């Protein structure tokens, strides 16, 4: 949520910052801005995408080797030029970029107004830079000291970088609950919300920790202190990401590229965990806490969005195979509900970004109450992965499209491996089923490749239904969460209203909506509840609904009742979500493209939601 990027060094800052903003645009894209230091701080900011800013700045004087930039997802104040970051202090000597929310900005603003400050924007960020300016001027302290004092007064989340006209060789950065990475180059530094703007210049990075302030000075070593001004030794990490992984590689959109990457990302998630010869599943994170897992009272999953849907699939997997009671919680509800948790519980957070504010807060609450906390994240070194006792990375590679696709199937792969490993250790699965599932899991990447071949057929269906106003998605058992995910994918990128439902629940409400204009996507593969789903399809057909069914290869019964069927290979229901979700991802993608929507950056959404 909001992308920040800054540069200090020998090179021209503007092109580096602009390119960085384009890479970070998935985090927010309602306005963008850059501040460069010349004789004064020069500001360029515009409502709209980074390309609007680029066009605006084109013929201006952009000569500078130090600057800061921001791409915004509005929280306080409409997305217009004035509210776009960077924001200046009252004396125009400081400029700030900020990702996060200053919750007590209103009381701070009132106090500062009494002291003579006036504000140009409606943002919480402008209040913060005025506060820092006020402290620096009145207490006659250095910028970093003023930042530390100010941050002690602030309630909320922040990743900030500040540019100072009076000190042209220094940037000051700080973070709390919002990510910030510093790339260490040759006589130059890059600062960003994640590593994607940094990777093409250096692989050496420092992850700033909560409540740390960094003084980044040209030609000098970075100095880090906490907000109490105690020195912290920076730890240099090596990035493993490569540039190719964050580019479109010939695809029209990141989302399509990421859909097509799934055979490989699923394979990568199994790598080193599933021994293809012996069929043994080894999950490092679980082994470390083996007795806790085997004796767990309950497993509670906390997550948001698509990751919450993965958690719902996990509920079926873990209860079915490992016989451990599972609860699945929206992180945002869990954290404020005074939940009953104790040390016999394991709380597992699922998060692609590893930065979702609600998920992180839910984990911290569970930790306070003594539970063992585990993370399933895609982004290495992310806040959630660092906050947990143990965890498993999904290894899906960077996911840039705002609508999550390959992260979902990578999460399901990890969850399947965990459920299999636990079931095997607990003896709650027969050896025959265990080995059958392991060998099917091995074949999933090839099966996904086969499902992707239905793309042209799905495109044809998309063309017929692209103009409808509503869609219903139905599934049962393991495929109920997939129905929710299919509906979410469609609504978030095409803006068509879509609802996911357990197929049997349809008759308690949504059935009233069914008429000849209502397309109903039904997951009707040949798994245990197939006959029940067939009955549900009959109910839709009786009301003239349009049925688009995901079926098992060779299916005859559902084919006769449906307008369209998309065939996928037969697999155990435990692994079915890894296949059934693929046609739903493609359907939403094609409908959105045909409706002229921006699939990679749908309106109002952001990839990484670092505010609650
Ligand atoms: C946002 C994204 C979704 C994502 C959700 C949870 O809403 O747009 O794609 O599923 O956040 O994010 P996480 O990074 O925690 O999985």
C-alpha cells in the first residue's frame, strides 16, 4: 500500500526513482510524485498513474543526484495533485514520502495549527513533516534527532524517507509496521518499499526493522539507531531475486504471466520438500516444532483476501487428513475479538506479501497469548516471516498483478505438504492414501499445464458473458473456497458483481437471483460430492440459469445440463483446488481484458495492504 523509493549517489536520481515507482506501482496507483534536490526542493506531483507524472515532468529541470518518490493509495484525502506525496514542511526545507497511517494525526494537526502551522493537503503525512520541522526548529536538534522525537509521539504505521535542503548529502529513513529496504551500491544507496526497484543495481540490502531510523549519507556507512537513539548494527542481506522475475517477459499483463507460471511455481514450492524418489515429505518449519504440531489443540489460520481462501482449503485438508481441529479467521476480525487462545494452539498466518497489517497484528496478538506462531509467506524477509517462530516460504517468485494467482496455488501446495507430513507423522492417514496423494502431487505441475490449454475455450466463453452484471460461483467441500476465489477474481478485476457460495446453500438465498440472464459457474468435478453438485445443477437448470461447469475429463452427465463445460484431469479431491482454480483465473482475466479494465492494477485496490 503506497510505494516509496529514494536515491542518493553519483547518478541522476530522477530516472532511477521513476523506474522504481513503475515497479512499485502495484502497491498503489492513484497519484505519484517526486522531489529532487537542486538549489531548493523541486516537487513534481500529479494525480493518476506514474505515466501521468512522467509526462508532466518531461521538459522540466530534473538534474539532481538525490531525490525521493512515491506512488499513492489514498487513505487520508482524495487522490489529487495536492494530496500526492512528497509533502513539504512549512519552511520548504524538508520533503517526506510516507507509506502507512498516522492514526493520531488529527490531534497533532490541531496542536500544530495552534502553533501557527498551516497545511496545504488533507494528509496525515503533511502533519508528520510539520511535526518534525517544529521539533527541529524549536529544539534546535539535528534532523535525525527530530525524527526520533517525532516518531515517539506518533501512533500508527510508517515507512518514511526525508529529504533535507540544508543537508544535501543525507536522507533520513525510518519504519514501523511498513516495510523499508535499503540497497547498498557503490557509493550510492537505494531505498524502497520492497526490493524490486533495487534489484537491477545491487543485491546487497539492509531491511530496516520496526522503530529504527537510518541516516543514509553519500560516501559514508549507513548509521542506524532505534528511536531511543541506541545504535543498531546493520545486517547486510543478499537478494536472491532476479530481474527477469519482475518483468512481463512477453505477456500482455503480469496477471497472465503469473497464471502461466503456475506449473513452475508449484514445482518450486515442492522443491526440497517432496522427495520425488522416496515420496517423503519434509517440511523444515514443522520439524522444528514437531511436538507442538502433533499435540496441538487447534490450528487457527489468520489471513486476508485470497490468502484467506487458501486457509479455507487448509481447513478441509488438515481436518480430513491430520485430524487436527482447524479454525479460519479473517485477521481483521480476529485481532479485535478478544479471541480465546492458549499455548496449545498454533496460529498460522498466510500472506503472499508478508506485510498485510491485519494479518501481522493478528499474529502478534496470538504470540502475546502464548500460541506458537507460524507463517506461510511468499516474500522472503517480509515482516510476517520475521515475526513468526517458524514458517515455510511459498517460493512462487514475485507476484506483481494485484489479483493473486500463483501465490494462491503455491500456498495450497505448501498447505497440502504440511497436511500430508502431519497426517503421516500422526498416523491419521493410511500408507496407501499417503503414497497415492504424494504421487498425484508430483504430477500436479503437468496437470496444470494441461488445464492451461483450455485458454482458447475460456476466452470464447468470456466473450459471450463479458457484458453481464452478475455472476454466481458454486462449489462444495474442497471446492467451496475455490468458488469464493473465482468470484473474488472476477469482481476485483472486471468490476462485475460476483458471489461465491457453497452449492447446497444456494437454495437458502441466491436461487432467487437465478433466471435466464444469470451465469452460474459450478465446480462439478468427479469427487466425493459429485452427485450432490449434480442435483444443485439440476436446480439451476430448472430455473433457466446459464451453467458454466468445471468438470472432470470425459464427464457426460453435467455436460448435458450445462451451456459450457471446461474439462480438467481427474485428481483426488484433496488436490482438486490446484486444478479447478485455473479456469476461473483465466475466465476473470479474459472478461476483464475484454471489458477494457486494467487487470494488473484494478481500481481502488492495492497488492500489499499495510494499513488496517
Ligand atoms: C490485497 C490483495 C490480495 C491479497 C490480500 C492479502 O487485498 O489485493 O490479492 O490476497 O491483500 O494479501 P497477502 O499479501 O496478505 O496475501
